[in-house]
């Protein structure tokens, strides 16, 4: 098995990442996209096979270039700001038990700094896959796709066998710079797809990616435009569902409860988890001041999972319950 990564100026975090993943794999492949610090030396010192390429504003292209240097039957795609954990000796039998139809495996990624903006303490991504079956697509927020066409067949690996811990960007300025870069790449990707009259589903995913990046960059109004485009391009599909989810949250934040309510109804009719929809609807009722009705909706919900089955931090549910029991604010004057 091969651990494969693309890096740039990652000397402060790369050594820990490579040391953590080494027990799980037989080879380390690192593709450097233009570091000006000591990243190449760190990779070489860890025993990685180091390659270099020019950065072309395309994450999928870089990941596919790195993948071309891998030799393992299975490839673990990992980033320099991730640390691998688990029991290495259990991973081989887990992979051997996969049926021949399985193309890839989703791995739990914990967030080292606590729940993210959506309330997720961790989420799953397809990070482990058969080298001959999968390639990457998308300039940014890249996704694995099946070379033979169709949707990849995905299994899961138990957290105790393998998981990743993502450390991300501690510096707010670096985080904002990353969001700005991603938004720029998303706009390039969307323009290319529109110009070549790509399939509506592709345009929807690109619009969703742009909306997410605009949110991270602190531009909610631009995010709304992109997310609505995603909904228009893929009604009922996964990109539509995710765009609707983001728009619900934005409508609540921007005090548009009527819009949030009908968006939640659409999510529910499309098959989103019932408890998740009840929680979103409760948030809209709290925003309206209908705390008692919101409290009834929350009754009986033990935990929340989002559209992809990722479990939300329990504090999000507790915060909603506290808001239901809080006394109304006295009117001014």
C-alpha cells in the first residue's frame, strides 16, 4: 500500500504526518508543487520518494500526477496537516476482506480543533482506494471518480483500524488566504464547465464548491448566488441537497425564516434524515420566537447526523434546547 500526498511549504507539519502514516504503508510518495522552504528535505529524510511538478491551479491534476508514481494496489491519500491513527496490523486484513466490487474506502477524519462551522467534530471522506480504479476530478474540493465510469463502490474502515486527525489552519489569515484561493479556482472551474456546456450535475457541483468557498472567505451574499445556481442545476441530486442545506443555514442567519422553512421541507421530501430536518426546522422556529414549538420538534432526538451520515457535535443539539428554554428578550422602551 502507498501513502500519496501533494505538498507545498509544509516543512513544519510534514515530518509528523509521514511518521504517523509510515506503519500503515509500504511506500511514501510525495509530490512537491513548488516549495521554497525545507519541505523536500523533510520528505527525503522520512524515506519518501520525492517528485516535483509545477503548480497549475488544479488540485485534481496534481493528485493524479502524484498517483502516477504509486505502485501499491491500494493508495491512501493524505495531506501534510493530517495525522494517521489506528492499529496498522488490522488494516491489511480489513482490505483483504473487501469484495472485488469495492473501489474505495471512506475514512473518518477528526477535527483537531473541535467542531467546524457546521458542527461536525469529524467527517468521512474517500481517502483509501484501489490504484487502478480511481482518479481525481475538480480543480478544488477535488473528488475521487471511477475510471470505468459510474459511481464508485465505497466501503468504510472502522475508526479503531484507521482514522485521520486534521489540524488545519490555526492562523486566521492563512485560513482566509486558503478560502480566497479556493474561490478563485472554483470560479475558473465553473467558467470552464459553462463554456463547454458540461452536464448540469457537473455545473451544480462546481457551483456548490464555489458557494462553500465564498462562505469560508466571508462573502455570504456571493455564496447565496452560487448555492442557488447549484440547486437549479441538479434538482434532487447530492449537490442539490448540500446546496439546500447551506442555504437553510444562511436563511436562518440572515433572518429569512419563511425561506428556511420551505427549504427544510424540500430537503425532507428529498429523503434527508428526518431528525436532521426536525433540528433545522427547530432552528427556524427559534429564530421566529416559537420556542415551545421548537422544543416539541427536538423532543426525542438523541443525536444528529447530516446528509452524508456524519455525526454532529452533541453541543449543537444542546444549544438548540437551551435556546428553547431561554426567556424571551424584553422589548426596548
